[in-house]
C-alpha cells in the first residue's frame, strides 16, 4: 500500500520551552523538545501521522504494552554543522532495524514514507534544540507500543508509533569497568536479543545492579549456553584489541546488529587494521590480559559512539587495562564524529542531510 506523506498533520506549540533549558548542564535523556511525532495503527493500517506539542498520552490500563511488553525502540542522533546544516548518520539502518525488531515482536511494520517525512519535519520544527559544537547532538528515540485494550495474551491490533527527541551533550561516562557474566544472560538462541525490544533492557537491570554492588558499571554478556563466549554489553557492541588486531563477536539472533559496530568495522578496514569477526572466548581475553597482549576493550553505540573500558572482572579476579597513546577506540571515535559533524569526507555515504 502507498502512504501519502502530504497527509502529515502539524500542530505547533504556542510558545517554545527552549528558554528554560540549560544546555550547558544536560543530563542524558531527561529533557525533551517542543514537539513529538505520533502515528496510530488501527483497522489494519497506519492512520494519519501527526506532529504535536510534546506531552502525555492517554492509554487504557489494560493496554497490552503494560502487560506483555510488546514494544520496540530505536536510538539515533542529529548533528548540526558549522553552517547550521542538520545531519543524520545512516538513518536508513535505524529504519530497517525498527521494522526488523517489530517483525520479531509481531508488530506491523511502519511505512518508510511516514518514518522519514515525520522525522524530517520534526527535526525542522525543533532545529533550535540541536546545538552546534563537537559533541552536542539531538538524541532521537523512535518507538512503537501496543495500545489495544484487554489483557488477553495476543498480539495487539492497535499500536502507537512515536518519535521523541532529547538534546544531548558529549557524554563522559567516567571510568567504565565491566564484569564478564558467569550466570545471568541477556539473550538466548531463538530469542529476541537481536531486536531492540523493551523487555531486553528491563531484564538486565537486576544483574547490572549486582555488578554495580561488586564495583562494575556494566556487564559484558556471555552466551547463555556455556558462558564461555563474550557477546556484547547491554546497549553497546564490544571490541577487543589483542596486539594490533581487533576482535568482535559476529551478530546473531542473540546480538544486536549495531550501526556503530558496522561503521567501526568499515573504518578499520579503511585503515588496514585487521578485524576478526568471530566468537571471542572469555579464556583468551583473560589470558591476553595476563600476558599483556590485551591492549584495549571498547564498546560501540549511538549514545557514546565509542566507550573505552578501563578494566574488567571475571570470577574473583580483576584486570586493569593500560592507558594507550595510540588507542584504536579514540581514533575511531574521532573519525566517526568528524563524519557525523560534516568535518571529514564521507567516503561511505553515511551522512544524511535534512533539507
Ligand atoms: C542499540 C544497541 C547497540 C548499539 O547499536 P547502535 O546502532 O550502534 O547504536 C548495541 N547493543 C544493544 C543491545 C543495543 O540495544
């Protein structure tokens, strides 16, 4: 079916609340822009999409999302360059992925025309919220929830697709030490690990709290069967550097196919850095840490781009990683950000201009 993008309804705020926001002191994901995008699914099709003032939505307490967690989301960012042009980074990938996540959760796919026209109009309306400067961005959160009333455990016949946006500053996570999981799992074969399904994140909170009590900020999840292979962190894919070689786990139905991960692999190839995409044994990383060959571990994801990891714990042992002069992670972060902010050549065609 063809969706007509001219039918987007726009209802603007009377007065922007931007004056009330201190852009020098933003906590990630706490403040939202003036407008939001909303589109309901009913009677077997997506209805007229709308942009309206950011605010509460009303739902029946029996709506299926509250009971069965039928919900998926995405995370992307918009950047402003020195000439006030607004850019997205590989948004096509996020669009494809939200529909892939939706398919796995029995949610109807969202039309591409609506996704892009809604996103672009929303960004144009709220462009004052995207601040210039390396590190400033607008975090974009598209999501879909099951809104049908009734607690029978069936897929909903009604959904709401929304996009909300939150201004973000460069994110310094401080020192991140991770624990290699020995007991808990985030995903299993045949499960929903490869989908950005809301419930995947709720399931990580409790084990992550335990890891925090033990002095770690995050968990690196291992395979559910044997806990012998390192897979990914809760919101980041993970890279290991042994000597001058990068190693990362292959994506699977347990591992999220990160856009940043893919981009890092491509950049590494451009730089002739050897990348092995294969299963990563916990024991080989522990051994490489012991004999000094493990140079760095970093996470990749839209929120932080690259997140260096300063140490890890496994069983009762803790390992610290060296501070590197020639860190791969730092170099990838710098290169990716330069592409995102239109300060470097875009050899792979990753930038997307909001016109
Ligand atoms: C979103 C996410 C990532 C990172 O994906 P990007 O597309 O790079 O932002 C990695 N792992 C999980 C579990 C995620 O939810």
